[in-house]
C-alpha cells in the first residue's frame, strides 16, 4: 500500500519545508522566537540530508525543515518516510524543491519495505498530495514496487511458473491474453535455446506470452530475461557469484511492470510481452560447453560458456518477436557483469540500432531522473564471438567489452529493418540509501514509460 494519500480539505498535515543554505535566512524570519532559538540550539544549517522537527507553543510537531540538494530532487525527501514520526505530512509551499512530482515520488519510494517474510518495524510516514498528482504517481509506484517485490522474492517463491502466474494476474487485470510453451512444447514449436538452458531444472522451462491491444495499432514487443536462478550451469559460479542469482530475472520483472504501465495507461499499441523463464541448473542433462544449438532463427551457436545463458534464452524470444515485424522491440536483461564494471550499479547500459530512439530514451531518463547510459554496438567486436565450427559462439575467450559483445550477440537475431533497444540492467541495490533499500530495484522503468508515452501518445 502506498504512503501517498489524497489531500482533502480540512485534513491536518504537518508541512515539510525543503531548504538549502541560501533559503535558510528567509525561513528563519518566518519562525516564532521559540522556534528560532530551537533552530539555533540544534545547529541546523540546512545541509543536504539534515532534518529539524519544529514544535509549536504546545510542544506538538508544527513543521519539518529538511536540507536538500536541488540537483537531486527525486531523492531529496526519500529518507523522511522512514525517519519522521508516523502521521500525515504535506509539502510546504515555501520549499526550494520546485518539482513537487519528483519530491513526492521520492518520498513514496522511501516508504518501501519488503515485508513478505519479516514484518516491517513501523509504518512509513504518509504524504498528502493533490488528487491529480496521486493519480499520476500511483501507477509508477505500483510498478516500481512490483519490480522490487519480484526481484526480492527467493527463487523457491519466484520460479518460472511464478513468473507465469504474475503475467496471468497482469493479463486478467487488463483483459490481455496469456499463453505458455512449457517443457518439451518449446522443442515442438522450435524454441530450442530456451529449452536447452532450462531443461536441467526440476521446474520446467517456459516461454510466456501476453498479448493486449488492437492489431491496427503499432506493434510493441517487450522481452524480459527470466532466469529465476543462475548457478552458471556446468560452468558453475563461485559461492559469492551465485549468492544473489535470484535476481537474474530482473529483466523479466522490468518487462512485466512496463507492460502493466502501458496497459494501465491504455497506450494505443498492440502489445506483446515475451518472458523466457528458466532456472539454469546442474544435472545429468544440463547443457554442456562445446555443444552446438541450431536456434529458432536457423543460426548455429556454439556453447562456449553455460554461464552466458541469458543471451541464449533471449535469442529465441527475439527471433520470435522479429518474425511478427513489430514497430519496436525492447528487451530488458540482467545480462553482464561487464556493464556494472563499466557503469556501476545505478546506470543501466542502453544499446539500440536506431540513434534517434536511443537519444529519445536518454532524454526521457534525464527528465525523469531515471538515468541510462548509451554504449555502442561496435560491430568489429563480433570477432570476439567467432566459432570454428558454428556461425558464432555465445561467449569468447576475451573479457574485453563484455556488455558490448553480449549486445552484439542479441543483435544477430533482430533484422536491420526492425527497431530494437536493449537494456543491460542491474535491478539491484547493494546497500541501503534513502529511497533505495538494499535489494531489488526498478531502473529505467520510468524512463521507458515516459519514452513510450511520447512515442505512442
């Protein structure tokens, strides 16, 4: 449940005033003598992140002063939801944060706690906002919460069938049609790489498809990598490398949540959502290094490394998407550690075969304070995936440009005539920060929704 609530006439709320050092003198003049003494005694200087609770004459909470960095409006108030006393608050008109939408969104994101297995220690403080703003922000908050919840869930409770259940729930909510190819049905309908990666698990691999909208509208395809747990296969990961691999379905979580936003907004598109969902497990029938798979597109792939499995399940889904000649394909995947080495945990790597589309997404991300960074599809690096007996390999000996070579692998399954964007996303916070608790995270979700609204409005 969101900690944003609709403001009603006569409803009491404690005002939150955002300040920096330049605005502090004007604020001081508006205070009572007692409050000025309290401000001085507290040594409050409006430094970013500092908070001062001001009492009234009866000792009740009258106003909250919070120091902010105007360059980070989204996260400026994010710590308050968990640090302020429980109750109702509102943004004061005197604050220096002019974008109340971003300020309110950050406050609400700061109220999130994953409480499926452990009760939250307290309820977050609530923020009163205007009805129109509430209607705009609630879908974004719900989508971000879904991504966080899905990624945080242990694999036992978020396996391939659970991803399918999430898609079916989404479909039921919005009147979409959902189908699945499960187990050997993947082979029968020619999705061999999805089957090969997931066949060693006790839980059957599957391809989940959701369809919504009218066929006369532009066809948008969203694809999400749904590796619900990644052991690395026979190229087994180390213990440290395997520890958080429940999050390897973060791409699927993003695609599902973005599909929900598209349907909720009733964008005029013909939407297809594709989620190849597997566990990359170890068993006697596990995929082996050195095998060659003829993919759905007819291209042959030599398996250099079974831990480069995400691109394998995505390639059949992308080929299937491309067969439908859509207006645009967007795929999300927790694909490479190389992207994190290059850009760190907060910046998803963006690739695409149309410069104007990449620039539009980057601009939307900047406006939404939901950033991405573009990396090149540097085609000379295709040689790094050369194979001596197949068309190409799924990985190579060099560790150079790992995010780029993974994107180049995927690009082979998308015709040049089809517009395509690929996001290598982390979907995770390694530590607690205001508004961004440790665990699953939605990254670039708002950016892509804003981009799609601009493209298809």
